[in-house]
């Protein structure tokens, strides 16, 4: 069933308009209007004033008829404003603006005024129609709001923490000076995005679908810069309603979710904590190194003792056919020897069983560099530290990882610490490539021959003596640590001609 078209009303005739809207209605409408209305001649003498004019100004029509509109002036309005007003009116253009008026009682009020020239059929000005209202209260409210806004902005800008408000599209719509400083410190356009990507990788999608799950509190993040001190930030995120200022939102109270980031610099606190645990860390590493040395020494002894035992076992097999009595005696000696070796194997200290936690490899590398600083200085080695500003956390065992990178750094030191070696530079880089964390330790030493690069990971292999090119010990243990973390380690030639040790771990923890 189709809807019936709405009938359009017929236009009213002039005689009908005069009947429905007689002339006295115009006078009543103007007189009863809420605006102060006045009509003046071209010289601005008041010819008519409505009831609201009397209510706002305190002047009755009898008081002002025949007087110039300037009777309302407080004589504090800038002359330039009057000049602009008369320029528009003489050009037969309406003018609107704000003037400071004075009531009959002497009270001053702020008036929002509109003046319209009334033209005859020849286009000449015959009258002026003036309408104004008292906006003193509105002006006071606006000033109060503006002052409060400026006060809040001053407090926010002076705050030692950084603020950033993101709209549902991820755009930063409000920030403070501390946040702007982060832009230069992190050398990125929007530090908020970099922080959120590291702390809450799916924040963008969650903000649009379920914003409440974007909230978190006091999550710490480490920022590293080449040659500078590491910075620690504590980040909190909370969802707030952002009310639109558009006209179509006037009757709609619903807002859009915004994400407020509060970023605090806790570097000094973390540095104090680092100094407090520095001594404990050095003691722990030294103890683990002593234990590892004992473990490797005993393992090497067992490894070397097993070689003659294997030869004895072959001899037993041969003598069994020729001289069974001698073979039996040799077999008993072999069994006794193996029991002793097994007893020796039982006393080999085991590696500490660490729990897996989330670690930052930049932090691990800085700790290793601090521990190795005395050896680096003694060997005259310069360090070029090029960390990624932000590294995603890795699930790992911190002590094992420290021992891994300490072994690689010390191998590099030994490689360059050769009498008369001219160039002694150590470069350490960290970066994220294709969902992998890559750590590169590059030295300017003599390098490693290609045929030795795979043998370097064999237990007890060393080329320290005889060749003049040092690979070092401990790479076998380093490879095991890397493998336990699902990563890979490789040796290559560095740009300086030395050794490049490349270690890679997947961010998600899966084996590479």
C-alpha cells in the first residue's frame, strides 16, 4: 500500500495576509521580544525602544527617545571598534560586535549588539535597527572556563610526567611538554604508538571493539639509545569518554572512548636498584664462572679418560680369544676404572636451574658491558653500543643469557688483546628483524678462518696456540644456551675483518 502524498498548502493572498497578520502584530512582536530593540534615525537618535530595552538598560522609552544611542556608552570601548562599526553602516552593511554599555543606574554590562541599516526604495538609509542583549554572565562564565582551562594546561605542562590522549583512531589529540620531549628523545613521530605496540600489541583493535581491556597500570618499559644512558618509563593507560563538540552531538550525550596514557620517568629509581644489585650480579657471575670452570675441567678430564678406556675395551675383545685369563683381569680393571669415572662424573657441579621470566636483552647486554668494563679499559678497546630503542621482552633465563653474552664479549676481548694489535673496536647491536631479536657482537680482531667457524662450537676446541688466531673457549656452552632458548648462533666475518657473532631469538619464543 503506497503512502498518500502530502497536499501542499496554497499560497496566501495579500488580503489574507493582512487579515491574519495585521500591522499591530508587528508592533506587539517587537515590543514583547526578549532582545533590547531600538530604532534610530541616520544620526543615531533614538526614535523607539521596546520593553526589553527598558529592562536591560534601566531607561524608559520616555528617558531615551530623542537622545543619541551614545547615552548607553561607558566610553571605554576602543575607538577602533566604533570606526569599524560606522564604516560598515555607511557602506549599508549590517554590523555586529560587543560593546561595553552603562545602565541608567551606572552599572556596566557587556552587550552583544547587532545594527542593521533600513533602506528605502532608492537604497538610502532611513533608519537603523539595533538589537542587543546582556552577555555579562555568559562572558564571566567563558572567562572562568578559559581561566580554568589555562590553569589545568599549565599544571599538566608543568607536571613531571608525560600525558597523551588518543582518540579511537589512535590520533594524539592532547599532550603536554613532557610528552613532546619524548618525541625528540625517542626520535619517533608518536611515542605513544611505540609504547603501546610494545606493552599491549593489540591495543588498536581492542580500543575500537572493547576499550576497557586496553587499561593497564604501571607497566615498565626500557628505552636505549646509542652512547647514552638507558631510560626506564612506567606507563599506565585508562579509558575515558571523549564528548564530541560537533553540532550533531548536541542532543546526544554518548561519547567516544579515548585512551589516556600517563608516562613516568623512573630511570633514577631503576638506576639505584641496578647499583644495589650490581655487586650481587658480579658475585653471581663470578661464582657461576668458577662453577663452570670446575664443570668444564672435570668434563674434559672425564672426556680424556674415556679414550684410553675405550682402547682397553678393544684390547679385552682381542685378548678374549687368545688369553682369556689376561682378558678377564683387564676387564675387571676396566670396570673398576669406569666406576671411578662415573663417581667423578657424579661430582661434576650441575648448571643452576633457573625459572623462565620475561627479560629485556638490552638490559642483559648493558649489565654484561658494565661487568666487562675493567677488562675493556685495560685492553684499550672502544665500545660502540647501538641498541634498538625498544626491544620486545623475551622469555628466557637471565643468568644463562648473561653468561652467554659475557662469553661472547670476552672472546672478542681476547681476540683483540694481542700485543701490537692496532685496531681494537667492539661493536654491539640489537635490533628487531622479521619477528626476531638479533644481537650482533662484532670485533676488529684477526678474525676466524672459514674452515674453523663450525668447529668453534665443538667442546674443548681452541685455536689459541699455534695459529695466532684465537677463537676462544666457552662457545660450546654459548651455543647450548642459545639452543635452550630456541635461537641460533652463527659466526661470520665482521666489516672490520674480525669476528661477528650473530645471535637470533624469535619474539614469540618458538624455536627458529
